[in-house]
C-alpha cells in the first residue's frame, strides 16, 4: 500500500526549527521592550530615577503616621518597580499606577502610587506629579520577641493603658490598635532599647480594654 506521508529533509527541519526559535526570541524581546518603555523615550529606568527626591504620604485614611507625615524617596531605595495599569496615554500625557518596594535601613514599604508625565510640542517628558495610593510596612516578624506587651493601671485610678517594653538594645517601633471607650484606635510607638512606652490611659485617649500588635520593626 502506497504511503501518503511526506518526509522532509533533515536540513529543512532544522531550518524550520530555527525560524520558530527566532520568532519566539523576537516576541520575547518585543514584550520585554514594551514592559521597559511606557512611551517613546519614557522608560522604566527614567521613571525610577525621576522619583528620587519626591515625597510620598502614607496614602491611607487610617494610617500609622500623622496626616502631614511624608517619606522622601532616596537613591537606591526603589526595587521591584512594576507598572500595574495605564490610566491615560496620549502623545503628550501618560498617567499610570505603579507598585514598588521602598526600603529604609531596617525595614521596607510595599508602595502603590499614581504617576503622571507630560510634555509639550515633542519636548522631553517631565514628571508632573506623584500621588501615594498606600504605603504598607512589610512585616518580617524578625523582632516580635523583643517587645513585651501588657495592660496595666496607668496610676490615675481605674484607667488602664497598654505598656510596651523593649527588651532589646535596639530602638524598635511597635504598631497596632487598642480598644478604648471610643472604639479601636491605631498607634505606632518608637521605644528605645530597654525602655518602655504606654498607649492609652487617662491622658492618652482612654482606658485600654484590648490590644493588637500589627508589626514591630527596627528604627535604629
């Protein structure tokens, strides 16, 4: 019985394989180029460099910092930068949402921000503004056993406070929430080595009934 199969020469098969491989490499190159470039000469590397010196707020309604607190982006502090969503894109304007990791000496923030770029008449891109959409401390649990917490009388008769004792030589920041007659109240307390700080009490927002510790990080 006569076969209908067509046998391709070995060299022809190799040529086809090379074409497929080159197409795959080309597609990956184009994809990576798109990821690294927002528009024309506006690259991810350029954005990261432009962010240096800008200040971000905590970016959440009920945060651990005062409302006027800001964090200045320093050289070398940005890592894991990703463009998550393009909000607007035209010949003279690009607005997008980005995520990144911003690092201090001893701890880091998971950060989301809105970034806007503009240009006029084909001039180079200029960063218009940066707006924080949330900065959250990355919890490592490395120093959890360095803080001793207890609810104790505050010394003013019948009111209680949360006492946080630092059992290490480092300055640590303990943050979380306490339940007072006014409801749950957020706190963040820097505590020097082998010293103690209190939350709540008669002159600190009311008697503390319960507490939560969300994170403990090293400050100094």
